[in-house]
């Protein structure tokens, strides 16, 4: 298959989630990503993140974020290791890290240090709070950003405590933006022969994701708060609904979807009710609307509603993880694969790369053992 980043070499000083997620996307698109791991520190800390391990320096958590990469065991704080690192940097398009903001300069992995080795090098930094500010030395994680950037005030039911997302979406969003920014900088550096510094932080990305609610507040003083059933702040019905056997998510984002829902659900009376005549009216009568829609939706199971509404009105079943993975549509689009792994004779079940190139997904390749490619890389 076509690998658009084939021929790109990236040295990655990374650990845990956000950074490794971003470089994994680059690796699965064809980049040669060399994880620079210090044996004295046990390499990437996520190798020791349980509860499910694959040998002494590997875990299912680590495999989730470092597929398709190579591992080079290197102590860059020693004179010998530093010399080897600099030789590798001279062959790379980018040196990337997800260290604390005060660390890249101290470790000499910033552009000011490495430009003398290779003027076109791109140095990309992913940190909690950025560099060159009062928080550059602060450690930070996804959940902290969800709290401080306002996400938790918008998540959950109105009478519940502030609630975080069930997944580390700030990590994943930041890793994706960082990868995009790094590739963009590499393109420019190849054109001009001049590298640069790239900075992306968890905090900045989290705040940026406040998007239109932030714009509404900054310009109108409007607070969206939390609405029952995770309802949309301006469109209704666009929320969780009760079915005969569970929950679904109904999103009548346009008038035509509301009209079609009323038609397919046999609920023309709702369409004719003046309280629900248009989107503003439905939003003003959200509580009454929710009760009426629930009464209709309880007439059938979630699966039956999917058969009725699927492809006509935006609707989805609310699944747990087991149900989400067993969804026939997941198999249809090929979003699961099995990766060969020496410690799993039957293979390691994983999620496939979410990106298709010419209709194909990159085949799954396991994450490396600590230092697995050291001799091949340094010997070359």
C-alpha cells in the first residue's frame, strides 16, 4: 500500500500516551519512528503500565501506543550516548519529545542545539503547559486539562458532580495535532532547507476544544452548562432517549430529520404540536419534548429503532465496550486486527489504524521490545 510518510525518519523521546499516540499515527503512515529509550530508566514508562503484561518490558498498554516503531536503547545523558544520538539526529527529519516544557533545552533536543548538526531539523515538543511560560516545569496529564479547561463542567447530568470523559481524549487530540504540525514543518523544511521548532501543549489543545461554547461566552456571556441526557445546547431533540430495552442517542440536527423522525416513528402528533414547531420552540420546551420522545421510543427496542431509523434519521445505540467491539459494522470496515507478538502465540487483538490510504489500512505491526532495533540502527 501507499505509505505517504515513507522516507521520513523521526527520533522520538517519548513516553506514556499523548506523544506516543501522535508518533504511532506517523509510523503507521510510513514514517520510520525510532524510540530513543534509556535502559537505565526501563525505557518508556508505559512498558510497565498494567494490569496486563507481555514479558518483562512490555504491556498491552504500551502496545496500544507504540505500534510500528523501532526501539533504540540509548543513554543520551552520557558522552557516548550523546554522540550516538547526534549521529542519528543528522540523519533524521525531526526530533520529537513529550517532555516537561523545561526539559528539551536541558537535554539538548531543541532547535537551538540541534540546528548546528542539521539545519533542516524539525524539533517538535509536546508538553503539558508549553515552554517559555510560568508553568513550563509543571508536570501535567489529560485529566487535569479536562478539569481546568472547563470540560468537566460541561460533562454529565446537571445534578451530578463535575465529570471527566471516560477516555483520555485531550491526550489523543494533542497527539494528533502534534503529528500534523510536525509533518507540516517537515514539508516546509524539505522545501527550504531550514528547520524550526514546533510546540503543542495539552492545555492549549484542551482550551481550543472549547470551540463554539467559548465563542458564545466571550461574545455573549452565554453559559451552556450541563443539560439532562447530554442534550445539545441549542438543538432539540439531540440527546439520549429511553428505548424499551436500554438507551439510544437521537440527533434531529435539522428540521428535515425531525420531520422524518415523526413520520417513521408514527408520531405525527409531535410534529403538529405547537410547542415543537421549530428548533427554538423545541429547545424552549426541552423537558416536555424529552418526555414525549421517550414515550414514543419506549415502544420498541434499541435494535428495532436502529432498523427503523438507520440511514434516515441520525440515531445510534448506546453500547458498552464489549458491544462496541462486537458491532458487525466494526468487522465490515475492518477496524479490528490481530498482530503477531512473540509472547502471544495466538496473536494480540488490537484496533486497526483509523486512516485509509487508497482504501487500505496499514497492517498492524507490534510495538518493539526495549532496544530491539539498537544494533540494526546504530550499526547502520
